[in-house]
C-alpha cells in the first residue's frame, strides 16, 4: 500500500514539475530576448553618447584659428579631463608653438599656451614637417565606427589626429573590457594603417 502511495505521489510530482517546466520555458525565453535587446540598445546608446559631442573637430579647429589665425595645426587630441571631454589643439607658426583647449560640449576655451620654438624648429622647419592635412577629414563618429568594426567590439574612448611620414591619421583607442587597442586610420581615406593591442 505504501509503495502505491509513494508511486502515485511520484507520478503527480513529476507531472507537476514537467508542467512547470513547459509553462516557464516560454516566459524565460522571452525574458532572455528582452534582456539581450535591452543590453544591445544600452551598448548602442553608450557608444553614441561617447562620440556624440556638441562640438565637432571642425568647430574646435575654427576656435583655434580664431585665436591664432596665422599658424598651422600640428595635432589634435580629444580626451577626458576631470570627467569631461576636451579638444587639445596644437599648432605652430614660423617661430612659436601654440595650444588651445576647447570643451567638447560647451566650446569654452579653458587653456591657451604660447611659447618659442627651439632654434632647430624655427623659420618654418617644424611648420613644414608637422602641418596636418585638414581637408576632407573623417569625423570622430566615422573613425570610431571604423576602429570598433576593425577590433570587433568595444567602445572608442580617446582620439588623436597626427602626422607621420607625410600622412595625416587618426589614432583611436578602443576599450573592450581590459583589452586596449589603438587603431591608426588614414584621416581622409579611412584605411587602417596600424593596430596595436595591449591586454
């Protein structure tokens, strides 16, 4: 008799568990889907927020040129300083070098620097060597997309515009967890020039 009761209870419990499993599978599946969708949209949003600055590179260039109209730009960095993004624009004329920092959201100029060039860099030497080609520059958003696609995943956190061997290029830092990758991209064509990864 005890065996029959235990057997009967086992069948009822197993049937109940099977019913619970089949009932709960569907909501769990849809819950997982909605979580994935939510995570994807969060990723896209953070990526967009990270490159959606109120002040473009072109705006930062114009602000620099207002301050030092008779000089040429030699580098531009876009990086965080105390929780806000700033463009650091550097340039030279024949005898001096200059630096202007422009807030990437407010366009406020927070720091200017002006100093004499070293003797070997004067008379247009540094100007000729380091002057950036600013025509048809790819935007921060565009080079971020190129860099992230090249790396496979992550988010762009720092950008610099520089020149080497006559080529003006963007260097984009992409962070993916603890992995840091720097991608050099031709500033006009978007071609990948070099990739360096630091785990």
